[in-house]
């Protein structure tokens, strides 16, 4: 069978597809995009801006991202009047150092990895992959509300 939009990113050692998630500070998923791994993150993320602005509107003031989004994506955000802050580790740090504020997205990715269909890329279509990300996030949010109602 032929899969939609597959590629190889040797830098991140990803074969297949990459996921881009836009989450708020509490880890709730707002927008997800799945694309071929050989496409650069920054230019592809520009397509997410319209979706984010449609959902969030004027409340969005700042977007946090890593080095991959510092170029084209940051410029596109500036045109919309939104600040971009690059989350990076201190230059004096050596070895593994947790990057401030980046852990929010990493935590959301870890939560979705509890779902079997998301751990690996089993899906044939990109839309199916995105749908499973949204469904996993819906279940996570429902579990949170159920837990809050019981306490």
C-alpha cells in the first residue's frame, strides 16, 4: 500500500511523517498538522497560522517555538502582529538541559503517546493521523474533567 506524504528527515532521524502541534500553556491541543518528514518545519508551520488565528483570534499575543521556527514562521507571525519567542537553552550549558517553556509541548506529546494508534504512524492518510491526534486530546480533556468532578 502507498502512504500519503512520506519522507525522510536524516537530521531528526524521522522516516515517514512529522507532527506539528500548537498547544496552549496547559497543554491543550489547538491545531495539529502532519506532513512528510523531509519538509522543513518553519515554512510548513506558516499554514498553521490561519487555523490558530481562526480558533484563538485576538487573544493570541505570543508564540513560543524552537530554532526551526525562527525564520520564515517568525516573520509571518510578525506580519500578523504576534510576537515570537525562541525557546533555547543557555549558551553556557553543556549536555542535556531542559529548555524552559518547551516542556509544555513535549508534555502534550508524551500524553498522546499513551494512545496505541499515535505511538507509531499506522495511518495511510494525513487526515486520519490528524484526526487521531484530536481524538486523543479529546479523551485526555474528558479524563481531566471527570477527575475534577470526582474530587
